[in-house]
C-alpha cells in the first residue's frame, strides 16, 4: 500500500509529527536516520524545522533536497513522546 503524508510538524529533539492522507498520525524520531552528507544540515535544529511536505509525492523534505519517503516513515514504529505540549509550542 502506498502512503501519502499530508502534514508534518517539527517537534523538539529531531522528532516530527506526521499526518498521513488516510488520517493516521504518528511521531517520527528522525535522529537515527540523519547520517550522510545530505542530512548534515539537518543537525541544526533551525534548519530541521524547515521541513515541508511535497504535494506531489507526499514525502517530507528540506530545502537542500534531503527527504524521507512516506512508506519508510509509515513503516517505522511510533515514537512514544508526549506531543501535546510540543504541538502547542509549535503552533504558538
């Protein structure tokens, strides 16, 4: 099954709150996957927060071209993280 991300919100400590087109949502810990030259810029929290959703592919990406496939993100276990206070902080 193909998955499509419709919204992404950056959280603290390199976590992302991802909402899929089918309504599923999860917290994704990106930190373990930020290796290699393309992901070097993402180690800066301010740059990491520039994450966006590609409206065509449904992947999440950053201005330098780093990205994560929605099927990869969906396949990972959800990170247990209390997200409500962080989501409030992002929305403020």
